[in-house]
């Protein structure tokens, strides 16, 4: 018995933000080993290509910057047109700043909020519309330990 055979995602398609590294990569790996087709997204083409090479043929990488809130509806349409219906969304991508609060600009703070909150909401909303119509789907949220308690110099 392996760690991956306790649940079956055969026939499911997952979209994982921030899937080329770290926890997102590990989630993509687990989903693929459980039978899912996985689409990972991130800002860096080379990182996505490297991750997809490692993860194998059931992984596709699509460059998208979550800072582009207005582009999210079109991104969702493009994903579903090219790859088919997304059954599972994993909101994993996130950013932070390691600065003294007195050095954080309003633009710095707005960027963190845009990626970590607005993009998550917008992407979830756009895929939820489709999942509701199909009467199926799951949306998973990943958060930082910093959401549970303060970490000095981390915004």
C-alpha cells in the first residue's frame, strides 16, 4: 500500500496555483499519483516546464500572473477551452514581504492583498460559476502559518 492509493482522482482535472514549487508541487504530485490530470499555473515559464517534466505527461503548465485580476475570467475560459472542465481548484499561490512595517509601501501592501485575497476570490468565483452549473466541483484553500499567528517582519 502506498501513500497515494487511499483516494482516487481518476478522471478528475485539477488546477493548482503556484504548482511549480514547494507545497503546490507536492499537491500536484499527489494528485497525479491519485489519477488526476493536473494543470499547474505560475508566473515563471521555466519553472512550470521543469515541474511538468518531473511530474510527467498528466501535468500541463500555464503561465499566468495572479496580479492580473481582470484577466482571471479569460484565464478560466482559456483553461477550460484548452483542457476541459476543471473539477478541483487548489488556491495555493501566495506571496509575502519580509520588511519592517515602516518600510512597506501602500503599493507593496496592495500587491500582497491582490494576490493573496483578491485573486483567490476572483479565481474561486469564476470556477464556482462553472462548478455550480455542472453541479460538481471542489475548491481547496491553502494558507500560510502567518495567517494563524504573527511572524516578525512578514506581511
